[in-house]
C-alpha cells in the first residue's frame, strides 16, 4: 500500500521473505525517486501487511495476522520523514489477513478503523502516541464466521466495508 503527502511517498513494503517495512521515498522528481529510509517490520514481531494512512505527521499502519504474531495497528511519527519513529502499537487476535491484501484501515475524525477478522476495531487516536481501543463493530451474521479484513471507505457518517470469507463476500454499511 502507499500514501503520498506532498513530495514524500510512504510505502508499506516487503522484502518477499517475511519482513514488511515502512519505506519512505522522496518523489520530488517522479522520474528519479530517492529512497530516504526503510524501517523493518518483521512478521514474527508485527504480523503481516495491511494498509497505510498518513495524517498530521503520523503514519498509521494496519497489520494482518502473521504465522507468529497477531495483527493490529502500528503508529509512526513521520514528522521527520528521513527518521520515522514508532510511537505506539496495538495488537489483537483475529486481525485477519486476505491473501491479496492485509487488514483494511481508515481514518475519520479522531478515530482509526481497522477491518479485522472479528469486525472493525475502532480506536481513538486523539493522541496518536497513546491510541485507545473504543469498541469492535461486529460483521453481519452472514459474514461473521471465518471473515477476513477488507477495505473501508467513508462518506458522511457512514462507513462502507468490504467483507470476505470463503463462503461470503460483500459490502457492509455502518453508521459511525
């Protein structure tokens, strides 16, 4: 996944061997991007990939379940793009992991929404250095068993969430 802020791209990268990373790239010259730094996120410590959103000097990264670690949400201070600093991390079981994309992530107001295997984890990020779990919004009954994280988008006070499992796939709508 990628998030672009000005002339900086924040990439949720991978080495292909079990280590994910936060890669920061200067894209001032699109024909010649320059890697600024890469922060390793080994799967055995962070879980698998997800999505990235950047806002107000912080990178929010959702994580799916890994073979040896639960997924969740990791937050980096990226006010200095060349030196990201991990400031907070939350983990939980059943974070979900779709083979083609990890757990979905959306930001709305002072909340982060992480689409996981057991529903949508709502986290207060008023202070990104101390995120506070608020609630879990469960998936519809038809998708609840064996669900995996999907994607989330917002329009007004509604959240639109893709939900997938091996017997069901579709769209769930939540009032936030």
